[in-house]
């Protein structure tokens, strides 16, 4: 059974790091697993964060083994706010970038748009590099649903890549004044809001916005594959809209998180968590959705992915764009949430108006889920379904786990954390062994022996953890169905976010491990239908709607994504507004 992934980062590491035998990035090889060089390895970050696998989670050979045949690839220029003079070495270990690339971002020697174009062009060039493809297959960047059908019919093992972009900051240029000094857009925005214009009667901030619009035009007009959608917000304030809290750990502490604390100009100020879409942000958003460029030429629409937007920004998007589609665009705008989870909370507006308070009528429904604003509220889920949109379910443990486990998990949350902690230690050891093997410190026979020892230690722990993880996945899905009934099954897909520096659930640390996903889901569902706990058996039976578990699992992993692309990934809709 093939897998459709609505959001992951197939081209992220090849564009910004080198393969084991590669040259200075960008590196066209998208097939080999990437490990940091010994000299670039940070023991500090390896010890501090054992959860995120430090090699690539998604590359061509792993994707092939895992069954991935259609990936919506999120092109992503890493944000300046992550980079610091003192921690770039540690960051390189975590995200897989070469340190030189991080230094160029930190010193503003390369713009977001330059990084974006470099990653895209490298992805295109890599289609011809198949020497390291273990299965002898290739990947192909496609431009329509029809092309996907034709490609897979001719060569079923081909990995089809659909373009998307994570973070509209990707359209930004770096601006310099006449003396060659870097122009801070944060300061320029403040000056613009205060009506303090810059050079020659035109503010620097207005020049920034015009550059963003011009770069959207370039992507729509000059690229061979217009992105299907763009995630409007991301981790840091991008001068377009507010964003939801999304970072934890050491980088939360070092990226200036406190209210009013944007002194290093990262923009990660808690006030941005409550900000909606800026007036000029609506202009940018409209420019993405329009079917013509600035010269009036017909071009494809780019859809909006609402992931990472702040609650107010999402409300603005729904009320000022989606609900006004007849007035402004005269057709349907499907809501895309590419990699997400539910939070079990009822109302986006109520959450916003009461500063994150959990209400009594939400405590039961939210206890199994991460209740943060970055996840989907009940009223949003209904909107996605009503719009004909799609939701990609994440496998990031930090986004899907709540503070309790469902009864079918077979353990308490406390026991789960204890077992997971032991397994994380083994995952860290497993990563270290793989690093040493890649560096040549362990020969093949010694690595095979030690690797098998670690895996044998992990297997019984994973057997304990499996019911916990799978029960949470199913409760996510069942919560959606409880809100919109059977039709909800038509609007869910998988959005892994592999290589998005996530902590995937321990069952599937890399995309290759997904080869068991379909069987794991079906077996678990079928086993719970016969549970001795009548309440559990009832929950798992009522969401079948007269079908077998395999029917719904296939829709989740493949069918729904393909149907979404059939409707919207074609010139009929993107150019002419006709839904197939």
C-alpha cells in the first residue's frame, strides 16, 4: 500500500548539507542518509536532545522502503531567528545544515528567497542523480494530478514530488541602504506604522512588501512547478501575520521569547502570538490566491496552508478570505492544514478571547491531546470539512500527546513516560552507533552486531509503547469524526513533517519505518473491536460506519490525498476555478 504525505521536507537537507560523498551544498544527491561530519558534530546538542534523530529522517532510499510514493515537499529557508553566533555549531547538528550555510543566514549574506530558489533548483537537478538509489527507482517533481497518474502507471516505484513552501518569509529579500548597511525589516515596519517614511519618500518597509510581491510573481511565472500551497506563518514573526507558539527547549530560551523581548530582531515576541493578519499581509495573501500576476498574465493560484498561524490570524483568514470567496475570488477556497493534530477544544474565538483558558466543557475532550493553539479547534475542523479542504495528521509526539492516555493504551501516562524515557536513551545510543559507522569508527561487522543488540533492547519497549501511540492516533481521528460524522474520513491524510526537526513517535523514527504503518493501524483497530472493555469496543466499532478498518486506513494513507489533488491540483481549478 503506497503512502501519501501531505507535508515533509524531502529537499531540506540536500540543499543545505552534503551527502557522505558529496560536495559543498547544495548537493544533488537526495538518496543517501545524511550524517554530520565528525568535526561538525556537537556533543552538547546530542546529549541535550536525544529525541530528534540527527541523521536525515527522509531521503529517497528511506522513503522508498517506507512506501512513500507521493510527497508534498515543503521548501523551507531556515529562519534567521534560529541562528546565533555561539550556537550555530549545535544547531548544525540538530537541523543537518552545514555551519557555513548557518553563518551566511546569520550574517544576512543570503536572502530567504535565494535559499528558496536554491533548494527548488537543487530538487529539480537531483531528479537526474539516481546512482545511489538502492531500488533503482527515481523521483520526479510533478505539476498536476494527471502527471502523477501517468508517472505512477508507467513506473509505480517512482516517488512523485509536489511543490509547497513552508513559511511566507521565503519570499523575502535582503535589503541594503546606499552605504551597504543591512536594513532591519523589524525597524522598518515600526517606522512604517508610525508613518515615518524612509528614503525618497518611499519607506523601506514598502520596498520590502513590493519585493515579496515581486518574488511571488517570479515563483508563479518563472518556476516550472508552481507550489500547490504556502504555509503563511512559521516559527518567527514574518511581517505578514501572527504565529502560534511552536518551539520548546533550549532554542526557545535562546531565541528571545519574552514579551517585548525582540532585541535580537528574531521577532519571537509573545505579543505576536495574538496578532492577526496585517493589512499588507492581506495584500500578500490575495496576491498568492489571484490567478494573474502583476502584469495581468494568467498564472496558477497558490493555496494557503493555515498551519502555524496564530488564532487571530486564522480567524482573519476564515472571515476575510474564505467566507468572502464569492466577493473576491468567485470560487471555492479549500482550507489546507498540512501537518497538524486536534486539541480537543471547542472554539478558536473563545480560546483567543480568554487567553488560553481551558473551559470545563473541554477538559474531558482535550485530555488525550496537546491542547495548544497550534493544533486544530473543533470549529476549525468543521470549517476544513465544509470548505472541501484537507488535514494532514502529524506524528510528532510533542504535537499529538496529551496529559492522559486512552484506556486502550494499556498503561497510565506516568508509566508511558517512564518507558519512553528508557527507549529515548536507546534511540540516542542507536543514533550514536550509526554516526560512528558513518564516520568509519566501526566496521560493518561490529556495527551490525552492536546495532542488533540495541534494537533487541528497544523491541520490547516499543511493544509496550505501541498501544499508547496508536490509541492516541485513533483518538485524534475519532474526535474529527465525532464532530462531522462519516464525511470527516474524506478530509484526513498523513502529514509527517519528517526532517522538519520533529520528534516522531518512537515507532517510526524515520520514513523507512513507515512500511509497517498500515498493518499496525489495521491490526490495532481490529484488536480493539474485540476489547473486553465495552466502552473501548464501542468507540472503535461506531467509527467504522459499516466498513472494515482497512477501508478507512487506505483512505487516510493514500486515497484522500489523491482525491484532494484530483480536485485541486490541475489547471482547471488553479487557473480557471473549476473543481473537478
